[in-house]
C-alpha cells in the first residue's frame, strides 16, 4: 500500500491549516520527510492519507530579519541555514548543529522545523536553536502564536505541536550581537547509530570579564531537549576560566538525567563527555564573544 | 493519478502518476532512466542521488510531487553530444568504478560540488570532497580513486595512483579500465532490477520473523484471493528437491515443518504489483509453536542446547576441523614466553550496494502475448530466447544456481538457464541461493516473468554473513624471538544453515597460526549451528577473523619479549623452504619478507619526510598517535583436495575488416575486475589490442562453467582458462596459415598479431577468414585444472598458492572522547604478478577500507536470534570521510602455474588491516581490544580507569 495518497504543496499558511483540518488527523506536515517517511516506511507510525509540504508557502522558504529577530521559515533547509552569512555570524551554534545533520543530500531537503517538530531530546538543530533562545510560531485553526521553544516539548518525540493539526510556521531567535557568541559540539560514534551520543550548545554574553547572560542546551540529558537552567544561573556573574567551566560541568552533571542507551552510549561515557565537552563548548562561545569572530566549525563533519 | 511536470535532463516530461510516487520510482520505472540506482530506500547510502534544480537529493525518499516543475539531472544527462563529462572520464581513468552500482550517485553528488565550486570560482579540495560525498557510499573502491578522480575532473593535474610493478608485456601489466566500466559511468549498465519484461509480475517472500519454531499450519487462502495476486506457493509446491545448499543440502526452498532463523522463507507470492504482493504477505497466516533459541556457538555445543537440525547426528556441531603439527608439549616446553588470550569477532555484513534481485522467465515465454516486445537496445549481448526456464540475476556461481534450481524444479540442469546480470557487489554474499528458485517456481506456475527484488531490510535479514567467532589462542616463543608453538580453539557461529561454513571455518583454522613457520601447532575449530542468520562467504573467508587473533597475540608476545613487533615477525615469517601448519612446504612465490620490509620502509619514510626519526607512538596536545602492524596470507583457489577447474571459450571473428575476440565463461564479475583480467589474457595471447576483446560472463547457455567466484580463484583459474584457450586457438590459426601456404607449421611463428615464416606474413584477419573458409572453428574452449591439492590432515600441498601481505596503520585517538581516526595505511601485497595494476590497486584499496570497517564500525547485531541490525542505518560501513591516505606497494613473486605468475588478491588486502588498526590503538593509549569493532565508549572508560584490555567491542552484550 502507498505510504500516502495525496501530496499538497499549499501556497499559504491558512491553506495548509485548512487541509490538515479537512483530513481530520489523516494528514500530516512534511518537511524533507527524512524522519517522517522513514518512520512510516519502517512501520513506526501509521501511513497518511495526505502529506502537507510547507516549502512552497510564500515567505516560509526564506530567512528574514524582522524587528530584531532572525526568522527562519518552515521551508528552510539545513543547507540554507548553513550557507546564510547572517546565520553564520549571529547564530553560529545553530549553523554548527544543522551542519552536522546527515549528509548533504539530507541537509538539502530536511528542515529545521522538521527537526524541532520531531522533538527528539538530542535533535541537533533543536539543541542549537534552544541554546539561542529560539521561539516557534505555531499555526493552527485558531491562528498564529509565538512560543518559547522549550515550552513545546513534552517527552521523547512528543511536543504540543501536533503535525496532524498544526504546523510550525516559523522559528526565530535574537541574533547574537556585540560581546556575544555561541558554539555547538557533539560526540558521535561511527557505528550504526544516527543519533549523537551527546550534543550541547551554549550562547553567552560578556560584559568586560563577566558572563552576564548564558544559555546552555544539552541532549540527550533528559526526556526533552534540556535547557540547563541551574548551570546557566550558576554561570551568570562568573569570570570565564577553565575552573569556571569545569565547575559548570559539575553543576550540569547535577541537573542532567543521563541514561545508558543501548548500543549508543553509556551513562558513564555521557557523564565524561559533559565533563570534557561542555567546558570546550563554553570556551568557544566565550572566545567568539570576545573576538567577534564566528567562523562555524565542523560543518559537514 | 495526477499530472507531474518535470524537466528531466533538459527535456520537459508530463506524467500521469499517483501522488505517492517517489522521484526514484518515477525516474526508474516510469521514465526508464535506470541509471539511477536504489541501494537502501532509506536515505542512507546516497547512491540514488540526482540533482533537483542543481542540488543533490536522495531520490529514493524524495516525493516526486515535491519536485513539481523542477529541473532534474540524472546520470543519463551528463554526456554532451556523445562526449563524456569530465567526471565520467576521470572515474574511468582512475579506476574509480568497480561494481558500478554506486557510481551514478557518486558522480551526481560530485557534479553538484564541481558546479558549486566553479560558480564560486574556488578550487575543489580533498576536504570539500569528503564533506560533499560523506553520505554517498561505495563498498568497492575504498574512495581514494574516487577522490583523485574528482580532483582531476575539477581541472587539477592528478594522476591515477598506481604502484610500481614489473615491466609490462604487450597487454599484461598495463593499467587499463575494466571493459564494462564505460556502461557503468553512463548509466547504461544493466543490473537485474533494470530489466523489465512485458507481462512481468512482482514477487515477495513471507519470512518467518521468529528464529526457531515448529510450523503447525500455513494458511494462504486469503492471500491467494486478494485481487491481483497470481500465485502463492509453499513447500507443497516445490516439485523437486526440497532443500538447497552449496555444500550440505540443508536449506529449505520453502520451510515445511520448522523455521530455524528469522529470515527463513515460508511462502512466496507473485502479484500484479509489488504493493499487492506485499499486502498479500500480511494475509498469509502461519501458526507457529515457538521453540527455545540457541544464539551463541559455545552455548550451541552444550548438552542442553536447543537443536537446530534434529536429524543431524552431532547435535549442533556442523563440523569439527583440526590442524595438527608437531608436539605441543615440546613446543610449549621450549617456550620462554607464553601468551594466551580469547578474542571475539562479530557477525558482519557484506553490504553490497545492490540488494538481491532475480527475475524468472518461464519456458516458452512470448512477450508479444503480453502486448510487448523486448527492447533490442537493452540487449547488451544477452540473447533473449526463452526456450527454457531462465533466471536473470546477480550471482557468484551461475552453474550452481542452475543445478540447485533444476533440482528444485525436478528437471535436468540443461533445462534451466542462468543469465548473470551485472552485479552491484557480492563479496561472498551472493554465492548462496537467494530468490533464484522462488522466481523460477513462480514463473512456471504463472506463465509470466516474475521479478523478486529484496528490500534492504530483507537482504539484511536473509543472506549469509561473516561468521562471528570466539578464538582462544596461545602463542609460545623463545627469548630469541622464534615461535615455538601455537594452540588455538575456534568457535564459529554458522547460523541456521550450513552454507559455506565448513569451508570458511576450515580456512580460519588452517590460517590460525598466521603466515609463520611454527614448529608445533594444534588448532581445533567448531563450526556450530545456531538460530542466527546463516554465515557463509565474505571476503577473507574466515582468515579475517583468525588473523585478528593471531596478530593481536603476536604483538603481545613481542611486548613480553621486548622485541620490535616488526623484527619479531620477520624472524618467523614464512619464506621459501618454510612449512605451513598444515604441512605444506613452500617451494616458491613467498614474498612476505619483502612485504614486511616494504611496509617498514614506508613507515620510516613517513617520518623522514617530516624530518624526524621513526617512532611507534607519540602524543601531541590532546591527541595520541601510534603505528600498528598486521601481516597475513590467504590461499588462492579452493584447495584442500577439491577439484579446482574453470572453462573458458575464446572466439575470434572479423567484422568490418577488424578482428575481435570474445572470452566467455560463467565466472562472476562483482566489481573485482575479472573482465579486465580475462580480456588482457586473451589480448596478450592473440596479439590483439585490449579494446578489441569483449567478455561475456555468466550466461550458462553461452558460457562454460568457470566454477564459483570465491577463494580469490578466478584470476588464477579462469585467467588460465582464457589464456590457454587463446593460445590453443592461436596455434590452430597458425596451422591454418601454414596449411594455406603449404608449409610445415613449425616454421611459423607469431608476434605482434602476425604470423610469419621465411619472410612470408599473414595477419589474424586472413588467418580467421581462411579458417572460416576451410570450415575450421574460430573458437576454442579450454578447461583449466589447477594443480592437484591435498585434503587437510594429509600433509603436502593443501593450496596451489598463497598471497601474502603486510600492512601498518597510523591512528589518532582523541583524549577527550576516545574517538579513533585512521590517518594512514601503508600496505605491501605479494600478488604474484600484477595483470592489471589499475584494477589490482582498486582491489587493494577497497579491501583495506572494508577491513577498516571490520575494525572500527561494523557489527551485524543479532539478539536472541532477532536482528537488531534491521536497516542499513544501523550498519555503518566506512564512508569517504573514514578514508585514510593509502600507500601501496605491489610485490611480485610469481607463481609457476598462475597466469603470467599471478595469484589471487581479492581477499588478501582485507585481512591484515584489522589487527594493524587494533595494534595501533593499543600502542597509542595502552588499551588492547580483544574484540572488534573497537568501541570509543568502552575504550575511553577503560583507559581512564587504567585498564589495559577490553574484552567487548561495540554491540556485544556486556
Ligand atoms: C541519514 C540521516 C541522517 C540523519 N542525521 C541526523 C543528525 O545527525 N541529527 C539530527 O538531529 N537528525 C538527523 N536526521 C534526522 C532528520 O534528518 C532531521 O531530524 C531533520 O531535520 C528532519 O527534518 P525534515 O524536514 O526532514 O522532517 P520530516 O521528516 O519532514 O518531519 C519530521 C516530523 O516533523 C513534522 N513536521 C515537519 N515539518 C513540520 C512543520 N513545519 N510543522 C509541524 N510539524 C512538522 C513531521 O510531521 C514529522 O512528524 C538524519 C536523518 C537521516 C535520514
Ligand atoms: S539513499 Fe536512496 S537508495 Fe540509499
Ligand atoms: S563500485 Fe562503489 S559500490 Fe561497487
């Protein structure tokens, strides 16, 4: 049996919402399909009567600057994000996180919206966006509304955005400015596991020799993509140094819930990675805040 | 059905197709552009890449309607006015094409990169290539040639990497592209799934899904009643022999009383479409009484273990294989140092990129009865005549397919014809019967052609893999470095059916003391039945596993003795005059010492070039570096007393005043370059340009039996058959010429394509025409028999020849993550004679990278008889980003009976890499893995905890 029957490429958000409504749960949003179609094919979720593809909705196929936000439409692929100079300078950790998803063929079709909607605790783009303080604009029959991203996640693979009834129309974040920097790192094993052993991202703002604002996202470190709130609080007012970062890693270890995932990573290894990689991530973000240089690293690795 | 408008390769097309189509399906099946290949259907392998508005995408999961209105470019769109695209030419020049199945994907992805860089006026770097092609896999080439080809196509002056070899003859010894490469780089090459016959049905197999169960009842009525279903067959529909098998006939064509592994076939369905066939599978109900599962070879030998084949006398013991040499007590008494360890190797998967496909065509099939004809343009030498049951498939052993299919159909073998299509890789995994019998049964039942294409998941589930082994090995040596004794015990997981277990594990056993002259050796190997996926042939044939254990122990012994690992190996390495553990005295062609010396020289050269002294290990910042070494050997040919023969036909003719020759044999090409070898042998003997020799392989009605394509034997046996056939034919033509001039044949000689005597000359053209005029055949069939060998246990020559190799790996280990990178491999291989250095180097590089996967990434995980590795995404073979620099030396100690002195190389290069890498890791961080693939998680934790050995690689139950 075909995995879906009808394929829609609506031109407006309203049209997309209308189609979803018409199908009453038998239609579903699709970005690049790089998660969705495999899950249907492999029997992990039911087939659909219709797929709704937002990549041709006017305005959603681009990245725009609006009221001091950088706004990414649902149709924007990882490749577009990675190649966008504004993103590279002002959303470096997002570029670094989108830049390691799959290979070029996947990044050429897969969207950030799809990555976020998939709601995996370690979705790379999700971790990058979360650290930047991203918000998502959800479109449904009742209209459009912006929400801080961390509010939509409920559990592994679960979010309040039900792609059978609504869509993420846009994603936005405040671009990093002067004295700000961000960075992303992940550890991947070369064997047959498509998900990172662990990934993390940080965004910092400095005033002189002090950290005044910081956001840290880690995954998988909880049932949802984790915003390491306690670690963030502990870092504010600190002076960046190896010691500060090492202490931050210990704070983070106290607030994460690390598990052993079979064939993917042991809890002990993940613990070790937070110890070694979080300081490196913070140091890189601080370095970028200091220098203003933000050439993304590891893209395509 | 809806309107889909696409601009494909510059031409607008409009199609009325369902909106559920994927782009790959539209291209391949609706537009007939079969150059785009499907390897996985899960966005994993990248070989289905095409350009959509200039951007590469995986067409296998790209909804066609997403591309509405877009410009698509496929491999078929690259040639301009009959001229190859620079990438295509470069792939040819560099030998970056082996089986060719990945080639369109590699080329399309590379094209996007080249276009992008050209537009940005930037040069293409190796790093760019590794980023762009990261997820476009190739299982054959090892990628070095691919990288070089792309650099060349981008306008840089990069020559093909070809190691130095002996001075060439006229054709032998020259670097030449495989004759079928041109078809592969243009997308014209025909693999089985590319064939479409009028009236064709589509078939699927109902698999057990449970690893061990008694079948109480099979209910097929509901499936048979589904509209569009044409036949549902079970064991009751097999008219002849119920089982197949390459050595032991124990594998049911369709299971009747019990299932022994999750991939067992219980029923097959043919229907009007694949979708209907798949839906019908769901309607087949099998009532099982589940049985306890045995999933470990040691457990399989316990008295209370569940029995896989109740009718066998020895429980789950498939074969006990023994090697005895000397006196073990004396051997170990003489040792100053004894090291004993137990090693584990995992089940691994060939991951040829083309999933198994077979098409059965019934006897008497007439395409016009289905309103169609067979497109003559698609014939590529195949004569479509269906006066007998015909099976199109990719196979390593056409004649055994024929025999086994005939037995199941209950007809003489001559009533079955196998037509080997091009094969997208095999590596041993296409020796056993896949769907050949099923499609033959379905075709005869329905009176229509029937195609069965396995999904990737089904391919993974079904086909025999490399044996998981547990190897205990005890090595004794004297202070002066001489080995005194090796004792080993091996358990091999044969899985549910015998396949080639006995042969593979015999090779593991006879190679278990390594390529060393060891006076006292005792090896016991137990090949066991379990409820896991059957295991059989996979490049290396058991030696990959034992070499890892042997060479790991060698490093441990060297350390105990305080000897340099290379010096220690050189003291013991086999040489002419040495004796193997089976008692074979080496009389010639042992280039091992030279291999080791070559590798050592290249390791040193690495440091010399950096202006520093050689060192085994060092650290820089938070990275640790070290070299590790492994050496190995591999028999050429079946050996062990098995009659080892191959036949080939060489035919000549004249067309438009030009001589051509054709070599025909039923040996298999799976990318290893056999046609190049056969063409070179015939060209050399007939004095013809290489380009004037064609090769036709694997059509059992036209090609004599070349025997199995296994055991690195085809260059040796089929190469010899082609050479002798060509020679005999030349002698006949010489006689014809002599007779024509009325002169004694002894006065005539042949050189440079000309016969001459006393100033009189005649070319091949005349000779052939005179032969034809006088009614003499212009073809010759030659049956070549390899020298006789001795069965194991009887001493003497167990094998006709051995290839030898040494490799060293330079690795980097990250202090923070334990991540491992292989930076460089230097290898030297004694191949007897390099018949074609280009295709030979391709085999060497591909083998090395495959074995790198064995060391670092690959494990086919079975849990309680169920495959955890159920999709390609769960089995990572090395990608281009894993490719280290490879420095290769070819050593040519010719062997007397090989063609021009050649021995086999197909497997050799993929044997020593694993221990070289694992030894390097141990040298870098002091943690030795006694199991592969090496797991960075376990490595890091062991290392930080100060442990020195890790017993579990990735994917084992700890
Ligand atoms: C080979 C391979 C490698 C991969 N590697 C990585 C990796 O390294 N890291 C990683 O994080 N991911 C990885 N992925 C997963 C996947 O590619 C990413 O998560 C990707 O970003 C998903 O985007 P998509 O547009 O393809 O989503 P889709 O598959 O189209 O959709 C995913 C989910 O989101 C929903 N959805 C899509 N768009 C919207 C929308 N606008 N509004 C609401 N719901 C929506 C869908 O209904 C579905 O539930 C990999 C996938 C493959 C095939
Ligand atoms: S990625 Fe499409 S066939 Fe493998
Ligand atoms: S040539 Fe690349 S997979 Fe065979």
